[in-house]
């Protein structure tokens, strides 16, 4: 049976089992029908030259590639051991990306509205090629890049709606001088200050921003103003991270009504007691509920816990902690020191009254996990089960002296007791009526509300 009697579909299926070199040498140039079928195959499956010999590669580039170069969908080259220098040999034939212009065909642009963009750095050997609309959640401006796209300029604002995490660590003017690219849905932003006016045109709104990380490698009078402008624009900002050690100084006066989590990330840099005092006196420090910081000595930890009144979780690295790999949490000298300093005996009248009203809290694993990570939040959220237990015991006995004595009571500070009481009042949906009904407590028992 003659091969020419086979249907086109069967011949195309046969082409799948042949290498590019075998297919080109055998069928391309045979007749117009096989030429068309060969182009159809390369348009669908691309041209893979990664396994061809040097002689076959040269033959394909000299005789066959130019007529089909604008029809192939992908071109695969390799510089591995079995095909060394193949990419340079390809460039030696003076082929350019402009000749691979299938991406400008009406099939891509008009029928399907598929656009392609290429970003590359002239000083680097790599490039990013992707389709538009941009389908990924992360986007980076790290190196000064040049971009070229098949997308019309006036449509640059809509291809990036999927981006949620944006990193800006390069001079944006080198990106955006001839572009109107914009991001409207950023939730996580990492930025190096100062920035120029191109940033505002690129990110016109920050109303969705939840996480902000700022860094700076220079001293500029514009940095404080620019950062405060970012904070004012981010109406739903939750977490603010400062990279570097230059932030906590006398000019650190940034404000945000929504930030409750602060992080100070620095490599081999520790904040001293004066800087911690500055932090605790600022609005950001007063309203902070979760803090991550590296400090010079353990006294800084005590100051932070005692002065930041809304703090419920502290992740701290202490420079004077002599911890080694064989030390367990319970053996760590810093842990023992912190447990002693942060758990004084309650002597003030307010503390004694709160003890009577709340009840003893039995030892929790969170108290042992201080180590270099101090978590004085009794786990970030007090479980509802624990709250119900505390309320039940208080309402039944009215005081702590009749509570079961098993287990070692945990000593906590007045500040922690205040937070605990607020948690009892505000972080549970238990009503007094529910407690009376569930635990058969007389309503007069709950006549004294918790503080």
C-alpha cells in the first residue's frame, strides 16, 4: 500500500514517532502535500533540535528552517554535553526572534486575543516569556528589564489583574517609561524605598493591601514621607515588615490605624533598649498585637512585654542568649530567666482582685515554648473550651481558693490577667443566660460582671 494513499490524519500520527531530522530529511521537499503536512506538524508540536547531530543541525538551519520559521510554535535548543554550543551555532545563522512571528498571526491576536510578552535584562542571559493576560499571582521588578509585547499599549492595565504579590526592588523608570502597566489587586507588597513617580502610576490603589515589606539601601529625606503615604493609602493593612536595622530611630513616627503585626527583619543587627523604648511609645507600638524583633539583651524583652500594652504574641531573637544545639527548651538559661522575670508574684490589689475573679490557669505548653521565641499569648487565641471552663469555675465557686489543686498553677503578670479578662468578655459568644442554663448557676452568682 502506498504511503500517499493514507489519510492526512494517519500521516500526521506517523510524524509523531519520527525525530525532527528524520521527518525533514524524508518528507519535506517531497511534494506540496507532504510539505503542508510537515508545516502542520511543526506548528502543532514545535521544532525540537536538542537531540540532532551537528551535521543534521547545520543542514536544517541552512536549507529548511528559513521557509518555516514563522510557522513553528516552539523551538527547542540545547547546550548540554551531547549538543555543545548549539545555541551559539543557531545565532551564527543570523536568526532572530523577530522572524519567529507566529505570535503576531491573526489566529493569536484576533480570534483568541492571546498576547505574548518577553522581559529580559541586557546584562543577563535569561529572559521571561509569558502570555497575557498574566496568569500568575506573583510579579517581580528586581533587575532593570526591557519588555516587548504583542499586546496594544492601551490594554496594559488589564492583563495583570491576577497579580496578588508584587516585588519592587529596581528603578521602575527603566521599566515603565514607555508602558502603562498597572496592578489593581495587590495584597502583598515588597518595596525598596525611595521610589519615583512611576510607582504611583503602576499601583494606583492599595486598598486591598494586607502585607507590606519595606527596605532601603540609602539615606534619603523622601523615605519617611513615601512610607507614610503608603500607610495612608493602605486602608486594610494588617502586617508591616521593616528590612534592615535603620528604622527604629528618633524620626520613626509612622502611623497606621489598621496595622497590628510588626516585624523587624535584620541580618546580624540587634535593636537596643533605647530603640525598643521608641517603639513602645509610638502609636504603631501601642496598638501592636504581634511583634517579631531581634534585640541586644534580655532586658529589652522585659521592657517590650511590660510596655507594649496590647501585645499578645512576641517572636524575639536575643543576642546575649548562649544557646547551643544540644540545649532543650526547658534547659535553656534564657527561658528560665524569662520565666522568672515575666512571672512575678502578684502583689498589687488589682492583681489580687483579678486572680479572684478569673481563677488559676494551669500550666500550659505555651509557657515552656519561650526559648528564643517568646509567646505570652497563651496561644494566640484562647480556646472557647478554656473560656467556658474558666467561667464555669468562677461562677460556681466565686473565688479561686476552692478550685482543684492538681497541676501547678502558672504565675502570670497583671498585664496578662487584664488581657485574659478582656478575652473572657470580648472573645467569646457565651452569654450569662447561657451559663446559667447550662451549669445551673443561680443568676445572683453572676451579678458581679468580670472586669
